[in-house]
């Protein structure tokens, strides 16, 4: 074999060896690079993190009770208002005319009552006179001094007087009922007229002005919104797994999106009893203790709720905890092989540490990060850190 052929064979063997080395060490047959750590024991500063929006605990939507045209809006967004202040007016249309007409009906009913009372008085007096005469005629008839025809005439007069009194009394009652109905109608119109004015229910601030004069507002459609500026809080979404650690009164730290360098203090004010089944989150309302800031309604805020410090507990990096076949656990490296071990976890901190209650020993090496999804029998190589390619 010539020297040239030998050189070509040697070169080919070198290339094949290099290719095989690349495949075995860098290619699909190479071990998966992972980082590991052992379980740590010590104190843990626990906290829960969530993101929420600024809302007012006491917020009032002002809307007319019936459809109508807006006559005037007397305040602007941001204006401070006092309880009972007129903020907007609806066009009353013919309500004022109806109220004036109702007053005239009430006056007419009052006159009818006075006339009916006079008729009752007259009929009562006439009945008393005729009754006295009838008694005298009754005695005379007993003695035979008057005929039966005269006695019957007096009986008829008494019956007529009694009927006249009953008629006058019925007229009086009818006039009183008419007056009561007219007064009720007037009160109803007065209430409707009062509802054309939108009044502030509290001392607060106008947060929204949604409709302008000339617009038609449907019954129940919001025209203005008033809030109590001292009742602002952050409606925070917390993962259900962490929400169980939260209690009303716990201290919190709040960072507004508009003031990223400022940390405001707050406290847990309310924990909603309902959770979101889709996002697996629970609403926790955190009140702002200070009001010397320029927070806007709907602004995003980051909330860190501080917990009690935990002493002498075992933790691992939260990134190491996985869920395989609906079971929570970690991948453990043992004698070069990996296996999945179920664990029971406790507190999860915002700093990325998870409390281990059971399932691991202090000698176990737990895989924290890996280049790809792990499975039993997969070859791995431990490195200090994973470098992105």
C-alpha cells in the first residue's frame, strides 16, 4: 500500500474518531448536563409574592333609576366632594308640571273635604231635630192624639235625615281618600324628581366621569363614580398553595408600577373566601397604610407579604420540585443514575426555596436544572452551571 493511501486512511480514521467523539460528548448521545444541590438546613425568612391592582374598598357608582337625558354634570374627575352634594342632574321633562298638577289636585280634595264636612254637619243637625220631633210624635201617637198617617210621615222624615247623613259621611270619606291618593301621587312624583339629581353618598373623590350633558343615560347606567380615597387597597392574586399561609393583619410591602423605587407599607385587610378554579389563585386584599402617594385606580402593584421566620427547617431550590404523573417530587442523582422521589413540601418562599417535610435525606443530591426533560435511565453529567448556547 502506498504512503499516500496510508495518509488518507489515517486522516479518515481521525475524522471518524472526531465525529464519534462529538456525537458521544456533544451530540444526542451525550449525557444531559444538570446542576445539583443537597438539602439545606437552617432558618428561612418566609414571604409570599403576588401581583395585583389598586382598587377602592368603598366605591360608589352613581346612576339614574330611569332612562333620561343628562341635563348637567357639575364635577370633574379628581374633584373632592362632600356627602349630599349634587354632582349631576337629569332632565326632569314634565315631572315639575306633574308635581304642580298634583298640588292642585290636593288643594281641590281639601276643598271637597271642607264642603263634605259642612254637609255632614248640616245633615247631623237636621237628623237631631227630626229625631226629637219623632220622639214627641211617638208619645202623642201612643196617647191617640195624632193619626197613624202623621206618625208615619215623621218616621219617613227621620229615615230621610238618617240617609242624608250617611250620604254626607260617605262623601266626606271619599274626599279624604281622594286627598290621600293625590298626596301619595305627589310624594311619588317628588321622589322621582329627587332622583333626577345624583348626590354624593360620601365625602370622597370623583374617580370617573363617564357621560356628558346631552347624553341619554339608561336606567342604571353609571354617570359618575365616587370613591373614598382613604380606602385604597391592592387586590392581589396569590397562588392557592401559598394563600393558606396568609392571615389578616400580616405586614406587607407594596411597590407601585409608577413608583418602582418606592416601597410602601401595608397590611392584609381581607382574604376572599372564593378562589379562581382556573388560575388556581386566591384574592388577598392588602390595604395601604400611607396615603401620601399618587396611586391611580387600576394601577399594577407588586405585593410581598411577610411571614414569621422559620427556624431549623430543611429546604431545596423550588426549581427542583417537579410534578410527574400527578405526583410532586424531585429527581435524585444516586451512583450516576437518576430516580424520581416523591416528597411532601411545605412553605414556598418568594426567594425560590421550598420546605421539605418528608421524602429526602441529607445525603440526597437533588437535580435543580437540566438541559432537557428528565426520565429514568437518562445519562447525566453534573456541571456547576448551565450555559445557554
